[in-house]
């Protein structure tokens, strides 16, 4: 998921750790290379700049350059800073607020981002790992095929879907899902909203109306991790208009450069809760900043 970045950074840090003594200039040179590597991974410029500045401040003190293993100290500082940029002052990774049944989870995002697939993956996870009873409903009134797709997924993973009733509005479907979830004793109901190829007013208004109708406990934005900084821009827009509680980054199994993962929290203030790592229904992982930082540093 971060192969290129990881390779670049390990080149820089290998050199640094092999050097016995380190001057402040050595650290500065290494950090310049770190900055270039981050930008090449499609991390947004202000995030890369702040990151390097924070590391520099911590790494140029006497304690580091005069220590016995200065290179390793710098690597440790970079690790901690990576963790910080990925996590912010985050609570538990991947935790969803799904107490008080039935808890509505609103799934939003552009068409093709992996929203329906992720709805299925998450429903399966909540069922298998958390022992929750989940109901899924597709609100995509524009694409009957999308409604069908969710129904088929539901059968595959053994999760109930709301029966399809043609002619309803998205809000009507959402209200019916809520009613069925309440009557049927479900813990969670997931609303898979319609996506568009790009953000438009009609889409946003519809999602806002659904949000107001069910008052979701979680509003998860699904974005394509391969799109790098664009993914972060999409998240800012959705958050500004709808208010999101977290992000799921999909296609992190692809050879994307990973920048979206690194910029998301710092730019939007919203946590990445899960990453999608393939098309299969179990290809979903919780986003754990500590482990990811370790993975980036190899
Ligand atoms: P939606 O239009 O946002 O609902 O997108 P879909 O859920 O239909 O997904 C679009 C395509 O992306 C499908 O072929 C999915 O199998 C694929 N997809 C979704 N998530 C992932 C992922 O994490 N990794 C990979 N490689 N493919 C994914």
C-alpha cells in the first residue's frame, strides 16, 4: 500500500543510520529528501511541510545529534510524527458508534468509489466480528442495477436487505429502512446512498435530506485511495456539506502512492476508519495509525 514511499524512505534512513555521528546539516539534508518523497507520494504540500518542520524541530536538538545512535533516534521521531499525522488526537481506530439500536450508518461517496462493496464488507464485519444484526438498504433510485447489486451482496454474505419497492424517493426508502430496523430488532441499518460521477447540488441535497430524516450515528465517506489528493478534496467537500464522521479509503491494495492516507486526517480533521484492500467481502481492515506508520517505515 505504501511500497514506493516506503522504499524511498528506507533509502534515506539506511544512509542516516549507517553514519555514526550526525550533524544538524545531515539531518536537514535527509529531511529534504523525506519531503520530496512525501510529495511524490501525493501528500499535500502543507502536510508535507508541517511534517518535516515538526520532525526537524525534534531531531536537531543536542539529545539526538549527540546520542550514540542518532540515525535511529531520527527514525523514531519520524515514526512518531507519522503516527501523529495519521491519527491526530484520535480515539480508538475503527470504532463505530453503534450503540442504541437501531443505529443508522449513512454511506456516502462518488459513484465507483466502492461504496456498495464497502457497505457489504462493513455489514459482514459487523455481523461476523461484532455479532450485530444488520439491515442494508440501497437508496440509489437512479440505478436499479445498484439496488440489485446490494441485494445480491446481501445474499452472498448472509445479511438482510430492505425489499426493493420501485417508485420511492431516497428519503422514503430511508424511513422504511428505519421502520423495518426498529420493528425487526436490528442493531444497525446501513443506507447506501446514490453516488454521482462528480459532486453536484442534487446529490448533496438528497443526501442532506436523508441525513435529516434518520440522524445517522455514523456518516462514512467512501473514497478511492488511488486518487490521492483528489480523495482529500472530495472528503473536504462532503464534510463541508453533509458532515462526515469518518472515511473509508478503498483500493489501497492498488499501486497508489498512499498520499491520501497521509493527508486525510491533517487536512479534513476526520479519521480514516477503514481501508479497502480488494474486491472480496473480507478485504477490509481497520485503519491503525501505529501499524501503518510501521509499514511505511518498512
Ligand atoms: P460504488 O459505485 O461506489 O457503489 O462502487 P462499487 O462498490 O460498485 O465498486 C466499484 C468497483 O470497485 C467494483 O468492481 C469493486 O469490486 C471495486 N472495489 C471496491 N472496493 C475495492 C478495493 O478496496 N480494492 C479493489 N481492488 N477494488 C475495489
